[in-house]
C-alpha cells in the first residue's frame, strides 16, 4: 500500500467519523463510532461470512 492510498483511506475514515486526529501530532484515535463499527464488522464476519458448521 503506497502513501497516496493510505492518505485516501485516512481521509475517508475521518470523513465518516471513525477516527479523529490528535491535535498537534500525526496520530489518530478511534472514535466511539469507530469502535462500535469494528465490533459490529467482526460479529458479522464471524456469524455470516465465516459460519461455524457443526454437523
């Protein structure tokens, strides 16, 4: 992944409110919405995309 792709990804995450920039630095942190989104995506992945078949 090159620098341009990373920049676009960070911009998209910021626009959607999933991450927020720490003032005066190059660091970012997950917002509450970002954390909830990640948890939900992992649950969906676990339940739908990769179901556990116990036959």
